[in-house]
C-alpha cells in the first residue's frame, strides 16, 4: 500500500490558519498544562488545513460533541452541540461522509438516521460506560419481566438497545417524553441515575409513572457529590452550580440548574453570576470559555476518557484512509427498528 505524501502548504497559508486558530482558542485554559498559544496553533495549522481540504474533496462533514478538544470543535468541526442537536444534524445532512468526533453510540445514531452516508469514527475505542452497560439481549430479558412497560432508552445506548426500545430520549427531552408516554410503567435504560432524576422531576410535575431502571452510570458524572457542591459554595459566594442529569439525584437537587450540555451552555450564557461550577466534562467549560469569555469557572469538571480519544491526527487519518473498524456498519433490520424509536423521539420533543 502506498501512502499519499502530505500536502504542502505555503507559509502564508500556514500563518493565516494559525491566526484563525489562535483567535478562536486563545481564551481556553481549562486543561492544566495545555495552552493554545500562537506556537501551538502554528503547529496545528498543517493538520487543520489538510483536514479541511480532505473534507471539501470528499464531501464530508465533521460533527463534534461539546466534550471533544477545542481544536477539533473550532478547527475542523462543521457542527457542535449536544447529542440531540447532533442527531438532528446527522438526520438532515446531505454529505456523502460524516466523521463523528464524539463517541461510537453517537456515530451509530448518525448512521441510523443517515444510512446513505459513510459514517466514520476517529477511534473505535471511544465507547461510553452507559452504552456499554447493557445489550439488546438484556433489554429483551427485562421486557419479558415487564411486558406492560414502555421501553425508553437514553440515546447513550447501542443501536441494538435502541432497536429493542419504543422511544429514544436525550438529556434535553427526557422529562417531557417520559411524561408524554401513554403507559404508566416505563422501563428506562441504561442510566440508573438519570432514571432517579426522571422520577424526581415527574413527582414535581405531578405525573404518575413507575420507572424501572437498569444499572448503568456515566463514569464521569457519577463522580460528583453534594459535598463538592457544599465546599465550592462555601468558598465562592454567589456561585451557580450547573449539573447534567447523569449526576446523582442528590447532586441534581443541590444544583442551580440541571440539563443537557446544550441546556447548560444556554443557562450559563443567560445567567449573571460571579462564578460557575460545571458538574460535567471539561470540554463544555472550554466551549464556554471560547463563546462567553467573560464568565468565570472554578475547577471541578472531569475528563471523559472516551471523548478524549478523538484527535486531529486520527480525524486526518480516518479521512485519508479509514480502517474497516472505523466505518460504522449496522444490520439493516436493527437499523430500521432503532430508527423508529429515534423518529418517535423527534415527534415527541417539544419545539
Ligand atoms: P448530551 O446529550 O447532554 O450532550 O450528553 C451526552 C453525554 O454523553 C453526556 O455525558
Ligand atoms: Fe458516556 Fe459519560 Fe463519556 Fe458521556 S461523559 S460519553 S455518558 S462516559
């Protein structure tokens, strides 16, 4: 196999690209020991130029979850956001190729919704502790135990689990969708902590549902504790605490706002406060530092090891020549059954 020579860019092209990256990234400092100074941006410029050229040549788009590195989001991304927004982008994409810089379940969702596109992932190891916690066979066993229950699966699940479910939900629409299901009993997979948050929210809304949960958790969000919040509030008066519904119900109860990564960004942008504590993945803090540089964040965010497997080098390589394991393929029967739950999610999501 011959490897194509890397493209050569002129010093002027490289300088202009380094300027663009530096302007986009200069306010990001959430990762200890990493700065996007001008020299670092000049070092990234050949990569981002090549990736953006390969994208044009191949009619590809790069969808980026807010948790991946900022040089991916702002250097080569065509869309950035939470899993609901990115699933809409994948559904509506007309590109021949979708590179999903996120985790594998998100790329599978893109393939379910956009079957004609070639969907690739930079790193096949980018799993998710929630998606990996339950199989389609496990869901079938649960369904046999609770035949009268509607099955709602969080989007952080494999295509096989989606195929066994009646409806899919994301962190942004979970409460509204579960509340709207006609069945009283709901089998909620795979996030046990989100299920606790759904129970609490539906109780608050006066909606009578029995929620049966499986036993997955997010290894990033299940780490935060109410003690972290109390200690931070004591040190930073006026602090606003912002949490994701994958956190425990105790953490959610002690937070000022609980919502999807998209909702968390919106809340911070709209809220005047001296400090924010973001109980989520650090990538979201990086996005906020770029898009709302006046806001101040105290430490406390955590890194998702799966999201951090994405890199510019891997995106370039998957565009140059994808390995078979980087291309998402799905059994067509599984894809069609999984698509039904996603389409129902789009119908039930409030505008
Ligand atoms: P969002 O849908 O809020 O983007 O969450 C996805 C995720 O993996 C959070 O851990
Ligand atoms: Fe999965 Fe948690 Fe990582 Fe999100 S942050 S991809 S839920 S492990």
